């Protein structure tokens, strides 16, 4: 696990509670609404996002009635917000404008958590405000607040079945804390309890094993060491790189969605403040951090910036909702609204960027905090590690993908395609993906001359009617690589680690290590597998572009569950990566 920008000092729980009460929780929210009596009067159906004075006396109740479970068994993957969603979760009475509910209901399912007392009221107001009732469903359950992002479910795929990982909500609000279980029961999916105090606004994931939070996650879990927190998010969420960062906003809430957002596996949006702002250096630090970090695609993150000065009217532009091919962005009438929309359009070409104006957005809480996507239980999932930025001449370019139907629908073989084109072409050509084994597929993009730029995306269709692309938006924002002649380019310009992936990871009995590199016919490839103590367990040399390791050592004995490292080397190139064997 990778830790970043924080040095954690583990203290006793009693000391933590005193410090938290005296410092973190008494900071005034940066909102004109902060007059607790006035806020509660104006919002009679929801407690505020901050802890009330009365709640600060009940911190010992946080997690008191939470029931942990054993972690999921098998391959666990935390599903990202930008992956296929079958609907959106909201709570009634709303903290949202009805026109947003109406827009979302026009093209996806809106599931509303509402108590039986308010059900008739919710249905009447939805109908009166143009909501498509055919796309509305209701979960009857009491709640304390409308901040459903913070207490709502975290969706995971376990062996290609969607379930929910729950956690103790970091507020003493028992009705809210029960909502993930209510959602799991309503959807008929499995539910696991991770004993880590958390909040959804302080968490984002890329869907491939990298997630991020502010160091609030440490502050609120003083009984756990950093290593133990790493182990929990790995076991329950499949996260093996957990970026934990200082909060640049300097606000009471310390939620990452107030200033940052994963837009894709390799794209992150970070807020930006004027150089005269005392927080400027902190914002630049987190932006530079991601710019120098390797994404799950093997290259550094693309960092986009959106101007979020934080003055009134508020500019909570990172607090947006990605819902399939639409992005709903909170607008406030600020002079920077248009610029924020343009930033999203530049970062997410092909998406429909929709601005939502509302009188009640706050700089530390807006649209994202009050909504929550529902992962598609039957999604058609395409796993693919893109080719690196530069590839060599001399051979075709192998595109390898793992395609899984979460509803067990059969794939339509003649609709499994790689679309590709060079910068000189206006239209994409298509080549069929061929099944190699299991749910692994390969296609060959023809060799191109040096100095050619190639764009491509993967397309798949199954018999459930689902059609998906990788990247999700497909042609408007394809993957890209550049062809060079390695005979005239120093090997130092080639990043071999960008080619390497093993899947599944975590794995139960076997995992396939796949890679690509230039001069494959010249150099033999050498594989080494080590345990966490650095002991060599297995090694082999071969000539191919993939290898399946069956979790055995050189004596043919199965290795125990745990973390292992594999190193691939070929000529001047080498890469070392981590994998996890589980039951």
C-alpha cells in the first residue's frame, strides 16, 4: 500500500475524542447557513452536514450498533462512479431541486429513500414537478438527513456479482447508518460490514484498485494503524493503493469531494484557488501529487483544474455527479460557472455536461453529497490496460481485454470489436476480438509506420441488450498511443511498467501476467515471484506475451494466501508489481 502526504500519529481513543471535540468539530462551517438554530429552522427535515452541538455529546455512539462481517471471498473490485449505473439514489425530503430529479428520471431510474410518513408527499411532488414516475422506485426507510453520499452504500463487484460494503457512518445518526443495509435488501444483493468509520464524501475510487481520501480517515479511526486500515480497504474493497492526502480546503468537513474527483481511471479533477489565497500551496501540492502518481493504467494521472475560489456565491464544482454519459455540475450564479462547465467539457469529451443551479449549494456540500449512483448489477464490464504512450514498429499491436457479463449473459461474438484509426483518418476501422481463453480476448491493430498516432477503443455487446465501450464514452475520447522506431530511440525513453498487468488481482487459484514490449523476438522474458520477505518463490524464462501463474512455488506446492510481488525483465526493461492471493 502507498501512503502519501501524511505522517500519522496513533493516539489513544480517549485522547482522540477529546481533541476531536475540542478542535475538528467546533470549527465553524464556511457557510452563511451556519447558525445552527436558523439552519434547523430552515431545514426541518434534515440535520446539517456538520455535527450539531447535541451530537458532539454523543460521539461514543458512532459505530456502537454496527455489526462487522467477514470480508468478501474472492476477487473484490470497488466500482467507480464513472462506471455503468442502473440508477441514482436520493433521499426525501429532498436537498435537491425537483428539476434535477425530473432530468435524471428521463433517462435512468431514480430510487428514493423515504419514510412511509412522507411517501404520499414525495409521489405527489414528483408528479407535480414533471418527474417520470415510470422510472421511480421507493425504499421505505426512516432517515436523519439528505446527505446520502456520506452514509450511502459503497458498491463492489465480488466474483462479478455486485454487492455492498458498509461502514460505520461518522455521525451518531442511526437511521442514516442503516440505509446501506436497506438498499442491499431492496436490490437483493450481498452486504458486508467493514469496521472502519468513514463517510462517502471523503472517498473516491478508480474501479481498478486505487482509492483516495483525506487524512480524516486516520483521525476518525485512531484504534487502527495505517497498516490495518490498508488491510481493511484491501479485503473489503479490493483497494491496494490508498492515497491518503492532507485536506487543502482547510474546512471543517475535510471531504475529498469538496476539492477533488476521479473522472476516469487516469483522470482527476482538482480545485484551484488564486495565488493570493492562503490555501494556494496546499491545492498545488495535491495537484502536483496526482500529476506525478502512476494511475492504474500505468501512466501518470491527467490532472484537470477547475477554479474554486470558495467565496460567496459558492463554487463547489468538484461536487458533481457522473451518471452514465451525463455529468451534473452544481452552479451557483457565480462568474466562474461557465468556466467550470468548459473545464468538464475539456476533460470529458462526449459526455453531456449539465449545469444545475440551486439556491442551497454550499462550498463544502452540493450535488454529489446529496445523490449516489447505483451500480449496474448486470453490467457488461471491459477490463483493459491501455498500450503505453509509445510503442515500436515491426509488428502488429496486440489489444487484450477481459470481458465479463455480470448477469451471465452470453457475449455476441461478432460485436466484440476494437475500433481504431490514425490521426489522418476521419473514420474508425474495426477488427474483431478473438477469444483466447476464458473471458480473455485479443485483437491486432495493424503495424503502423513511425511517427503515427493511433486512437482506439473497445466495444462489446451481450445478449442482455447491454452495449459498452472502453473507455466508457468510446469514440469521443479514445485511448491513444504513438508509434516510434526503437532502433533510433534510446531504451531509456520506454516505460516498460506501462505494459504490465496481472488479472484477476486479487486471485484465488491462478492469475495471468500479460505484457508487451519491443524487440520481443530478440529478448527472452524472465519472470520472478517473491513473497513479502523478499524470498524468491518461483522463476521462469519464456517467449510469449502472457503467462499464467498457478500460485505454486518451484517445488510445485501451493503458496498460502497473501501479498506477492512479481518481476518481469526483458533486455533493458523491468517492472515489479504487486498481487494478492485470496481464498
